[in-house]
C-alpha cells in the first residue's frame, strides 16, 4: 500500500506515444491559467461579504495573510512540479514520496474537489447570465433555471456551459489556453477599471476605524460548528485583530486554483523553468489585485453598508455610476467561464494520471490521435459535471472544495520534506527554501484553516474518503502498474 513510484518511472511513462500529452504551454500560458482560475467570484463577491461581516477595511490585511499561506504551499508545489513534471499534481507528487495508498487518497480527493468546484462555478455563471438576460428584457422558464428556494429545476445554462468547455478541452490544451487568455484579458481589464475608476470615489472617513473593535460571535452548534470550537472551545471573533485571521480563513478560498497550474506540468515545453514561474507569478498577481480591490471598495462605501451579493457593483451604484456596475457584472460572468474550464482541465489531468498508473481503468488514459488530449476521461468527467451542475443546488457542498484543497496542500508540503530525505540526488530546478521549516509552516497554516471549517464538512469529506478506499482495495490495488512491475 505504501510502494512508491520513482520519479524516473513517472517521467518514462510520459514518453509512451499512446499515453503522451502534447507539450505546447509556456510560462505565460501557465500564468494566465493561474490568474484565470483564481480570479472569479472571490474578487467580485467575497470582498464585500468579509468586509461587512468579519474584518471591515482590514479585509486587505486578511487577503495578505491568506496570500502568505498560499505562498507557503506554492513554494512546495513549485519544487515538486519542476522535479516531477508529470500530469496529476499532488497525486503524482505523493506517489513519488508517500506511497500508493496516500497517492490514491489525494487523487480521489482532487477528483471530487475539482468536479464540485467546476459545478459550483457553472451554477454561479448561470446566475449571472440569467441576470444579464433579465436586464435585456428576456427570461428563462423556472424549470430551466435550476433548483432555488426548494423548487426543483434543471439548470440548462450551467449544463450547456460545461458541455461546451468539455469540447474545447478535447480539441486541445493550446486552444484552451488561447480561449482562456482572451477571457482573462477581459476579466483583468474589468478588475483594473474597478481599481482605477473606484479610486476617484474613495472617501477617507470610510476607513475609520481601519480595524473595527472586536465583536464575539456565538459560533455554531452541533455539526454546524467549526472543528476548532468543538475540539478546543475556541469561538472565532469578528473584527479586531483576531477578526483579520478569521477573515483570512474565509478569503483564503478566493485563492483556490493556483495549484492547478501544476496539473499542466506535463504539457509544458520547459516545465523545470516555467511551472514555478506560472505558479508563483499567478499567485502574486492575484494577491495584488485582491488587496487593491478590497482597499478601493471599502473606501468607496462604508463597510457596514456594503452589499453581500454584489458588493463591487453596488458600491458603484451607491456613488451614482450604474454603468460601471453593469460592466462589473459582465466581467464576473465572463470571468467565471475561465474558472470553470480550468477546474475541468485540472480534474481530467488528475484522472488521466491515475488511469495511466492502472489505479483506474487504463482506457481513460489514451490520448486522441489528432488532438493529443485525454479525450475519453475528459468526455466522461465533462458529462458527469454537466449533470451535477444541471440538477444540483450545491451551495453547502462548496466547502468540500475548500477542505480538499487544504488537504492537498498538507500532502505536498510533507512530500517535499520526505523526498528531500529519500532522494537528495534528484535534480531540482527549483528548491523550496528553508526546508523543513517552511513546509512545516505550510502544514500548520493549512491545518488551522481546516479547523475553521464546520464539522459536517469534515464528515462529508470522511465519507468520500472511505468510498475511495473501498474502490482502491476492490480495483486499484490489484491493477496497479507499479504493483505488477514489482
């Protein structure tokens, strides 16, 4: 169960013609992918929610704290991705360092998280599109607008979006990167407009107090309570200095996705150089944009008056500029398209890597003879995600995406420490600094954020992991190529 797949074998597997992905991506492509998946609803919605309810104008500091936590994980991802430039991200890394069963668990985890993440984003995109259609005087019937307020319906727009993006991914990752580049250009332009135009409407008094006085919270009860409250009796507080850290646990999830850059390592022309640049570059750009937007929006409108549904758009309405509000809504709808596509890309690459290793049926790792993409796994997963997005209201499942991502961060950080000890001879184009102290700090920071999630999220996560272990022992263990070779 703890047999490892050495790095050399992982790289040799990428050279089998029938299972080899095309190398077409550059550092710019990877940076665009990273920015494309990170900048989504977080920057358009989460900024106002956290400012009003948790941190006030100090939300900017919460973004800095969350960015530092992500940077710790990013440095670990960068070393692994440049040392083991193979599809699969944390799954492949843990196979090389921790063993087959831990690798399976993290791969199973990533497939769920990225699938749910894609479905959640598709449903969010559908909501923005229905709003734009409504502004134009049109409408969709209720039964084609998804499940809302207890009324069951089919979300046609979310379903169609995932199917179209599946087709784009089958046609080639380079085409995907070109589509993403256009979308990201539009999205970043809208964000920059928010920053520069909004700066003219800042009122200094709105920043006072910058760190509002601390307010205790009642916390949750039962399974709805955070694990940290159930285990230690600690109840998080809103506002004050501790409110900044409470807010960081929330806004952290606006950064989720930069690690997906590592799943495209095998399709990168010079992964040793370009993958670290793509991971760290996209994270830096997104952190700067998040901090700038939070400063502007809390300066435009008093934090106690911010909207929790569309804070950026409503902030411009509050100063008498509905045109900019409409432009922001358009940017959000366009931006979510790239988030959805890159989440689907990451999921298919993890599934592909697990299939190539024999832990899932090998047929799903065959690449298209013309496009050079894992078309079978892409089509299968695309159909599943499209159905989930079409039929499910999944607000409460969004937290599963968060806990799975943090779990992956912990595995990668531990893997860096272990591989440094077991394979010090490996050529490393990028080396995580201050090992083992920095990876240990990454593990502790990720655990702290996981402890701030509700107990029911941990329970759902545990159930999915148990199902994964059953699948591994029934199928994966006996079909593993590493096991057969041994």
